[in-house]
């Protein structure tokens, strides 16, 4: 029986003579949802975080309801003592800056296990999520699919979407604005609260079994 299988690696470029398979009409990876035509493994790598909340990133299968955490902060920031969530934000995107502002968390420190992978099943509908807590209390959950958020708000930015999965990786920047503990007038939209990269390798050849 022939099975179709993709593998998108975040940190390792796979060597293969096969060119990347173009996306078919039903495949998507962005704010409108996540869906693949064949079973697809995607690596996710934590880049950095800038927020007072403790963040857990993962995937939800919208068809089955299964929720899978992939990357988890063990502390909100590298130099965390007690983060003050009510301290004013600098309202700047620090996702690419060499700065310790806004509770910087880095791989191996705030997130001890910064790489994980997930198998997306063919034709199933998925969304990514960022679940926040503060001092042990729930602080809200944000979704990468706009329609899953209150009011259809965008809470994640995809810098390259599906095309980036096998072309250097798709950078995904979550914003935890809208969480339960901060008043609307104090919320920011800097999209640097939890940053990950998905994919980055080439599609694997189809295999025969």
C-alpha cells in the first residue's frame, strides 16, 4: 500500500533530490486554519518570549478536540523573580531584538525543551494555541486561527505561512493581548509574547509500504 508522508524539519535541512511538493487547494497553514492533504510531521522550535505570563504552546485538532501541548515555559522569563503583569508594556515588537525588555525568555532557560514535533493527520482541521497563566491562575488562551478567537481577532502572525515550511521555516509570533488579567486600555499588540518557528526543511519523498 502506498502512503503519502511529508516531513518539515525546523533545525535540520533534509537532503533529498525531490523538489518541494506544491500545496494543493485544500492545504493551508495560517490564520484561516491548518490542514494538509497527507499526514505531515512538522517540527516546532521555540525562539523567544516577551511576557509576564507562563506560556504553553501547542496544537488542537478541531475535528477531534484533542489538545496537545508542545512547548512549555517553566518560568515566564530567564531572570524571573515575580513578574508584574500590570507593569506597563513598552508596546514594541521585541521578537527580533537583542533586548531583555518585557520579560525575555530564551531556549534552554525559560523553555528547557525548545524543540518538539507534531503529526498532522490528512484532511483534519487544526489550530495552534498559546495558553497563559499567571501565578498559578489561568490567564486566557489564544488561537492561531482567527475564527477561534473572541470577535475573530488575530492573535498570531504567520510571516510566511505554508510556503515557509519547506523554505527556511515559518515564523509564528503570538500575542497574548486579550487575556483575562489586563484591562483593554492596557493591552498591547506587539506580537512578541511567544515566538516559534515551524518547519524549515524539504518535503520527504513519498514512501512505499
